[in-house]
C-alpha cells in the first residue's frame, strides 16, 4: 500500500475520541444521578476483583507501579474511550441485551459522532471522489416485533474506509466521510449505497496497542458497519454488522461479534456487492 498521507497517530485519534465523548455527555441526558448506595456497592465489588487478582497472581510492587504508570499513560494518550470500549463495553452490552427484544445489539465503540448529514432513501453515504473499496448496496426494512413496517425509522450509520480509518478520527479523512443518518421510507424500507469497510486495527503507537503487544494478543476487529436504528415510540438499537468470511470474525479484539449480526453479501456481477438485512425494533 502506498499511503499518500502520514498514518494517524494514536494520540490524535484518542484525543478526538475523548472530545467526542465529552460532547456527547454534555448534550445527551446523562440519566439520574448515581446514588451513594449504588456507588458503594459497585465500586466495592470492582475493588474486590482487583484485590483478588493481586492476591491470586501475587502482583509485585514493581508490577503495581508499572500498572500505575500504564493507567497514567492511557489518560495522557486520550485512550480511555478506546480501551474501555475495546475491553469492557461488550459486557455492559450483554447486560443491556438481557432486556432487549428484536435485532441483537452490539457495542457503540469510540467513533460515533452525532448530527451527521441527513439523507433520504435511497441514500449514498458521503465519500471522497477517489474513495477506494468495493461498492456495497445495503438494503432492508425496519419492522416492529409483530412484523409490521415501522414508518419514520432512521438508520444512523458510520464505518471505516477501505484502509480501516474513521472520519473524525484520522486527519486525512474528510469530516462526515462514510457517515450519515438515512431516513427509511413510509414502509421502513431503506437502501444505502456505500463501500465495504476494511478490518480495524487498534493503533499500535499508543498505550492500548502497547498492552496488546505486551500481552501477545492481536489488535484487530473484523470489518464492520456501525448502526443506530431508531424510530419514534421504539427502543433504539445500537449494533454492528459484520461480513461472512471476514478476517478476525472469530477473534474480535473487542469481543463484539454475534452470529445474528453477520451479513452475507453477494456479487452482483458488475464488481459490486449487495446485501439485505432487516431490523426489528421493540416498542419502548
Ligand atoms: C472500533 O472501530 C470499534 O468499533 C470499537 C468497538 C473499538 C475500537 C475501534
Ligand atoms: Fe468500529
């Protein structure tokens, strides 16, 4: 690959992810204040887990100080959104999924940006004039748990480019690239024209990448589309869709794949690929 740009730095995308997270906290409802009882209960359990690990693994003073240095580095690199979404969010999602019907959810991840361009179906996501990648037609219908079409549905979609980079988090990709909020028709049907994303690699030059390297793990997520599917009167679904046969599907570093969330695109004969996927929303 001959890159015509410098690679985005981990610190640069970490910083953007931290800013995006802060902005989402100040505009969105942050829910009710957490009670003293809840703080005590959850944090006591969390600390007990850390204490148990220290005893079980006989963690040394040197290792404790290395951990302290590491956590400082994660913060200074702006990588708290990345590392928490990669290693922790999938369990929070599992718990949320216990009470969710309809299409399976998956983690939000650190690269969502609100307020993207609104498009009507059939929609073509914004892309560069020389955008690389295989053309993908992604179509389907949004229905409720009874099978009825959901009018007024919208699909907030964002994904990486053919090199695995997200707009807003890699300086060489224009703002809004491969992002959009697509309004489905009055039958909940949608058609989105975009390109297939590539797998995503955790930046290797920051603390999250350093940990993965130090532990001998791999830094990859399988190629995926991110979606939030919403409609008035329904519970919003935050999910991701993957590609059958894609690399890293069975070893996602973020543990966020589910069998129900794998797309099976077919070649359309003209070098393009097409796939349908229907979403089910529950009232809420
Ligand atoms: C991603 O693209 C992503 O979706 C998650 C969950 C974590 C890191 C990068
Ligand atoms: Fe992602």
